[in-house]
C-alpha cells in the first residue's frame, strides 16, 4: 500500500499496488506523449527548414544559371551583329571597288574612243568579252559573299537554338531535381512517421508481445532471416542439455571452411510484463549465464534483455560487464544481429593468429610427445636393463655357487681318488702270508688248499 497526498486538499489516502502502477503508467504515458509531440514538432520544423533551404539553394542556382545564359545570349547576339556588320562592310567595299572599276573602264573607253577610234571598232568585241568575264566574276563573288553571309547567319541561329535548348534542359533538370528532393524529404518524413508509429505500437504491445518465449522467437526469426547470406555454416539452436542442472536459451557456433571454430556464444533472453509485481534486474542473471557459458564451453556470454526499460545504461547500446564476468555483455533486441556480426568479424581477424598458435601448439605437443616417448623408452629400457642386470648377477651368483659346489665335488672326488689309491695300495700290499700270520686256522686251510692239487696230480 502507498500513501498519496492530494496537492489541493492535503488529504492522504491509500492506494494499492495495482492502482499505484496505473497512476505511474498514466504519468509516464503523458510524459511520453509530451516528448513525442515535441519531437514531432521539431521534426516538422526540421523538414520545413530543410525544404526551404533546398528551395532557396535551387533558386539561387537557377538565378545564377539564368544570368549566365543571358550573358551568353548577349555575347552571341553581339557576335552575330559583328559578323553581319563585317559582311555588310565587305559588301560595300566590293561594291565600291566595282564602281571604281566601272568608272576606270568608262574613262579608258572614252580615251580609247578619242585616241584610237579606229582601234575601238576592232577592240569592241574583245572589250565586250572582257566585260562579260568581269561581270561573271562579279556575280560569282556576290554569290560567294551571299553564301558566306547565309552560313554565318545559319551558324548564329544554330548557336541560338542550342542555347535555348540548353536553357530548357537546365530548367527541366532543375524541376526534376526539385521534385526529387521534395520526394526524398517526403519519403524521409514518411519513414520517420512510420518509425514513430512503430514505437507507439511497440510501447502499447511491450507487455504482451515479447514476454517469455516470444522474445526468443523474435531473435530466432531475425537470425534465420539472414542465416543463408551471412552465416551459412553457423549453428544457432536452443540449449536442451540440462544435465548440469541448468541451461541457457540459445547457443551460437560458427566455423570456417576447414571446420575450425570461429566463435561461440551462449545467449540468454529475458523479459517481463509491465504488470509483473516483482521487477528483476539484469545483473540477477549474469552469474547463472556465466556458469552455463563455462559448462557448454562457449567463448562469449550475451544477455538479450528488455528488463529495466528506464535504465539509460542499457538503452544506450551494448554494455560490457566483463569486469564482473569474463566476456559477458548485455544488449537490447535491436542489437542482436549487429552484435553477432561484430563479434564474428573480430574473431575472423584473429582466426589466422589462432591457426598459427594452434600449429605452434601442435608442434610443441609433437616435441613434448617425442620427449615423453623418449623418456618412456629410457625408463622402460632402464627398467629392463635393471631386471636383466639383476638376473645376470643372479645367474653369475648361481654359477659361482655351482662352481663352489663343483669345487667341493671335485675336492670330494679328489679325496675319494686318494682314498681309492690308498685302498688300492693297501690291497696290493695284502698277501696270504700277511693274512695268515696271526690266524692259524686260515693258515691251515690255505695249506690244505695248497696240498690238494698235489694229491690230484699223484
């Protein structure tokens, strides 16, 4: 509940949230209408000023052109008059010369008649022929002068006609330019009026048109409209992987002809209706967006938002919030396609450096793998060498033991040999005499045995 105090009677009364929101909406709509009317008036004044300036400029240009054409026409008329005067003077001079020739001929004829009366009769035919020749020449000269005069007049008339046609063309061009300028300004005004109408319509429908998934559909439609021309190999789909417990709205990935990734962006679209009681801020969604970007392995994170519509920071253009979360931006829907293009063009310039860096990394990895393989081989060889060395030592020890055993056996055999030799010596030393020396019984038996063969032989 809010306490409202009447400015006239100073009476306080309570208004609920809905009523308070309606009052604020009326005040904002009234201010918006006032600002809109002021801007329309300024636009109309700018249009009138621009048209007046353009018309004044064209009038000055026409006046300058007319003055030039008039001056050129005056020069042409003066040139025609000079040519006509010259032709008339030339004609008068020729006529005077002809008169002088005639007078001279008459004088010569009179002198010839007085001095050479007889010769005149003979020379009459010759003189007549000469006079006819001179008359023919005079007629030819007159015809040539007339032709020259006619040609000069015709040339002057052609120049005059050309100047008149040029003046007409200039006037027609001026009219066409004026009409084109007027049409262009009218088209600009019409476009401005249509933009104002769109703004009014957008303001009227902001609470219902782009709420929730409608903003996502708007961005997807705008992207698909230029996908074939601007992003033929790009991936722009909804993020449906929620195994980590959360997911973004859209993922954009683009790659070159060699299937190398150029850029990747995690998008989040946020909007709310004007009647929503709890107003959220853009910063409330940045932490979750940064988490989704890291889990989906995207390079950039972009929040396309219509929240906080009165905040001039977000209304002025692209807002970089990398000071809070790396490579994170907040934009309005009208900057959706330009911002993707901006990031992609910047990534294209660094793609070559990325490729070179990847090549260097691959070479370093190859060297590291070679060193690791060499170390593995050395370790395995050392282990096998140790095992073989221990077994070899064991074998040597066993051989030494066997040698000791054989030596003992040899010593035992050699002791037995000595005993056998002694036994043999003792056996060789045994005689019947020695055996019967202290044994009378055996001596008697041996004696009997010795006597028995003698009896047989007898």
